[in-house]
C-alpha cells in the first residue's frame, strides 16, 4: 500500500476529522489518496500509528513548530 494511502486512511479513521485535506501536483497522484476512502484501516494498526504519533499530535514533540514553549526559534 502506498504511504499516502495509509496516511490518508489513518486521518479518515479519526472520528474528530470530518474533512481531510489532500493535495497533489499531478492528477494521477490523486489515485493513491482517494484509495484511502475505500480502505478499512485495521484497528490494531490505527492504534499503533496513534501511539507512534502521540507526542506530535499534541504539538509538544521536540522541534515541533507548535510546541507549548513557543514557535521554534523564539
């Protein structure tokens, strides 16, 4: 499975997200993103991805531009 399909499927599996934003520089790149709509993400895989990205989704990961310590470089 292309990484973009997995990524979009993971975003779509989040009940708090109603409209994920996808993008492409060429029309043929949309195929992998749109394939995520019909892909059922395994709950164990979703949980694993959630665990791996927990700190980053909070915005407090080291080097995060959204860190609670202010923007990077400030």
